[in-house]
């Protein structure tokens, strides 16, 4: 595949061998001239850590213009790099499981899933089984050769909606770069406490909470995070927003909405905002069991043909029922 913008090309060829390796060929873009080889490759292959790339160099899995080099080699742009990389970096516990996945689109390079609330995307502490990743490995076993089984971005366990998954290493690299360059568009439905009067944006860095380590917070030492929001409807002291992500930080919408005094309805981690509402509405809101957040729109450039493609997901049943009851409540 050739990317005209940076004259970069990738040619990943699967090799059926015991080592389950891929040979990845690429041409260094001119904009990385002057960097060390490991630094440049970290930019070009963002799904792989610098430590992993350095390990490949030490193991003589990387050549530049067919010559073995070390990590400190300076590059000047235009060099042809070949990488023999073992891409099966999944944990042993990442085993295939016959989990139902709501796949709304699939072709040879990508698939799009409409994830239900309650499903964990990626295994982690306390959730080593029953995740979307386990289901993906059962549905398409070749994903065991792709980092994170092709998962490009995540949704919180109790956030529903659209996710794109790459079926090839080339597609994954392409989609991750789209996320970084902000050409992938992701819009969310969000129901928040209070009446928001004007459209706006939150541009505030997000990092770990200094005290509660399981939470995220606005943190000057955190990573850049930017969320835009549009008012869609106001209902009985609550506001429906369309939130658009320019970055993809953990709990980004939840933290940003809390920071402006309008936390998400039903958010068990970031709290609620007392409202002067009727007992009926107060009970209705307090009984909603998850954050009222749904990834409803996804737009990207297809990694094979450079064509824009979009998907829309209807609101799930629990959110629709909440909105109906909220609109009809006294």
C-alpha cells in the first residue's frame, strides 16, 4: 500500500511458520530525517513500543537497505527497512471463546462491531475471559497474529457502540495512524446532568487521579485531550449531547463532562450532580445502572482503497427506555 501524503509503503506478508512471523517492509518518510532508527520506527509503528522495536534491532530482525544496524543509527529519509517481527504478543490467557459478537460490517481487512454495554473489550486484571478479544480470536483465528487481536481503540465496559477491528497488520497500522492524525471521526451520545446552554469544547489534559488510582482526572502532567460537544436536546433538567473525540484518552468524555460540572447520568465512578427534580425523575435517574454513553457514529478512511466509509448505531434499548421515561415524567 502506498500513502501519497508521506510516500510511505507497507508490504506485510504472512508466513506460515513455527515462529508465526511477518515480514514488514517500509520506506522511511522524509519528515523523520535526523532521528535515530528506533525513534523513527516508534512513530511509524505506533502499535509497537520502543522497547519492542529495540529488541527487534538487537535480535537482528531489522535491516536498513538490507544491512543490519543498531538502534542508534541515524536515518535521513528514503531508506528501505525490513522487519521480521513476531506479532503474536497476546497473553497465554487470551484464549478463543465462542462469544456472540454483533458484527455489522466485515471485509478482508476490517470489521466493525456494535458492542453491548457490559462487555469488556480487552482482557485485564479480573477480566481474563469473556471479553471481546476472546470472542474475536474464536471468530477469526488469524487475529492471534495481530497485536491486541486487531483491536484499534476501546470502549469502557459499560459504554456501548461502535468499534473497528483490523484483520491485518497493515490495516491496523493504517487505522492507528488515522487515530493519531484525527482523520477517524467518533461521535458519542451522552446524557448528562443539568442544562447545558451552549455548544462547547473541553481542552484539558487527562492523567491518573493523584489519590484514587483507578480513576482518571484533569491533570496538568497528563496527556493532551480534546472533546467537542453539541447540544441535541434538554429534558427535565438533563441534556443530551453529541460528543466528538479528537483524542482517545481513558474515560475522556466522562472526565471532561465532570470537569465542567455536568457528569454523565449513571456514571458509577465519577459521581452524580444533585438536581432539583421530582422524586419520580430522581428515582428514574438513580436506578439507571451504567453511564449513559453510546458510541453512535464512526467514520474512517478504508485502509485498502482510501475511500471514506461511515457507520451509525441506533441507541440501545436501555437508553431509549430511559429517554422515554424521562420525557414523559412529570
